[in-house]
C-alpha cells in the first residue's frame, strides 16, 4: 500500500458543538468525481447524515476557467443547491474552488462551509529532507491563497509547485474504469521529484481531491518513496467539529443520499456502481 498521510488543517481546532445535529443534511461539492475521496471520509465520520454529492461535470475541469466566471458559476450553483436542499453544512471538496470561492460563499450564505486547501503547513512540519512538492491543478498553483500558505507556513523549506494539466482528467478516467497509461501518470508527477544538495523530495501534497484515486498508480511509477498527504481525513474531522459526533441509528441504511451530475449526461455503469458503493443514488439535475 502507498504511504498516504493525513494531517489536520492549520489553525486551532474549533470547540465541539454543544448540541449534536441529529441526521444533518450535508452537501459535498466538487468539479467532478474526485470529491468522492472526501465524501468517503465524511460518511465514515457521520454515517447517520443525509448526503447530496454534486459533481459539476458540466464545468469540469475548473483549472482552465477565468476566475471571475468560475466564481459566478459556483455561487449561482450553490444558490440553487442550498435553496433546494437547505443543508446544515457544505463541503467544498475541490482545492481549485476552495482557494477561489470560499470567501464569496461565506459572505453570501449563512450555512457553514468546509473547504479543501493545500496541506502545506503539515507538509512543511513533516518533511525531513526540506524538499516538499505540492501536486495541484494549474488553477490552484497560481492562486495567491496557495502562495500565502507557503509564505506563512513553509518559508523554511523548499516548496515546488507542480501544476498538472492532465492528472485530474486521468483520475476521472481511472475512476470510470478506463485504461490509463503508466507513462502518462509518470510524466505528470515527474516534476515533483527533486534533488538538491544531496537531499531528495520526501513529501508530496495531494492538492486535488481527484489525486488520491491515483495514489497507488503514482507510487508505482515514482522514482523513490515519498509521503503522500491527503487532506480528506482532516476535512472529516472538521465536519464532526461543526456538527457533532455521529448518532447511532437503530437500523443501518444502505442508501445515505443522492448524487447529482450537473451535465445531466447518462453516466457509465462503472461510475454508477462506484457512486452506489458510497451509498448514493444518482438523480437527475
């Protein structure tokens, strides 16, 4: 198995809520199906919740969008989704979206948002070689938010930002059951692996929620062993901080919620089966 580490996000932990929300409604949003890596951890932490997973496949990938247009798109989508679902909490399971739209979303809506941002602080604390790489989409790499995290928490280590143009799409294809060349994966992660003054990169931040689905494939083609940092467990812990611990159910549920794809396209059987393994039923937008 690949060595995948998880760390809590920066900042002091929020206090546990005084009242646990029984069977909360949780909306998990991503540009595609990579956010299922986050959903799985959240469901494990709050199996009693009702879920709506939204994959904005009509807008995928987000990395090539102009910032203003992407903000407008996501805010408009969230306006409709929150109006229809009235969630108790929203998880933005996308680094690109989180680094761009968390501010506008929190300013517009009263519901709490849990974002996904590059785990640069814990990576800087974990590295022994002093060489850290952040594997992300081009959109996440170019954000001022990402660079501010480096300036604040990782100024004492060498951080390499790697903006992959194709890895998220490769992960989507892998999840859908398509054959993906190992050479394509190797080419996308190659810039993460650096040597400097006798030291080698030893920590890689998975700064896109699609990437954990490829971590075994990435490990297989990596030139040496590294720690791969996945933020999903920390996101699940934050959800519990805001909603309280799970409430035991008398009868376990096979179906925990719905999955919505904004394109309205018919999804392949393999993807439908994957969504159903997370306890979700695909529904029309």
